[in-house]
C-alpha cells in the first residue's frame, strides 16, 4: 500500500495527523475514517442512525473566528494556508466558476490529487461553493456521489463568522455513514482552521 507522506510542519508548531494510506486524506471531505485532530476545544458525537432518518443529509456548522474576514478568506483559498489544516494538501484552483478544485499532496515524490471537484459559485470574501469527491476509486464518479461544500462569511466587528455546509449525502453511496463521519470530522478541521487564523 502506498504511504501518504508526513510533511515537516515549520509554521507555528501546529500538530498535523499522520496517515497510513492514500485513502486517509481523500476521504476527509468525502468519507473520513475518524482521522481527527486531537483538539481539546472540540467535542463531537457522531449522530445516531435514527437521528438522521427521514432528513436531508446536509452538514451545517458555524464558527466565530477572531480574525478579519479578508484573513479568513485567504486561509480558505490560499494553498500556503490550506496545507496547515487540510492534512498537508494544497488546494489548486483559480477560483473561477466551473474551474477545477483539486486537493494536492505528495506520495513517493509524486504529486497526487486526493480530492477533486469544481467551483460552483464565488463572491469574494462572502461566499464560496465547490463540489468534492474522492479522486480514488472508493465511489463511482457519478453526480450522486459528489457533495457540495459552501463557505459563507460575515463580519462581526473585527471577527468573522464562518458558516459551512456540505451535502446532500442522501443519494450518495453509503450516504448516511459518510454524513455521520464527515459531520464529526468538520468539527476538528474547523478548530484547526480557527487556530491557524488566530495565530
């Protein structure tokens, strides 16, 4: 099995998890297998099966970040920052509607696209929506297996409120399981993003 590289983290002493194989990052946005950050400020309980039956399967999160909106936007879209909280991967996109969004890392000295999608909508420093799917072979590359991630940013004084959604998992293969895992995983990733933005 190919090994996901473990980069050296020089910036601000941030703790980044290590991975056993290529699936680990691919599935962070699509079906993460509990590859969570160990962050004391976050607790997350996966939802039970009966709690999501009959509901749309959209993840909804909100976090207040003690940083101005332009800084938060840059951290969300700049590959030099995404690698600090997205498992060492750099986001590759020109952020135009219809353009690709690739999350790129390295394995055995080669660049690897772990998660792919495309830009759906963008309003500078306000709103960003893009699709995601594992770039591996975990799921068929069909529309039902793509989910859409949205970021909505609003200012509150010198702080920024980031609202995140991801879905719909309802029609995706293994949708309920992917929803529950991804729901918990975003708590951990947003905590790390907040740490990066406020440091």
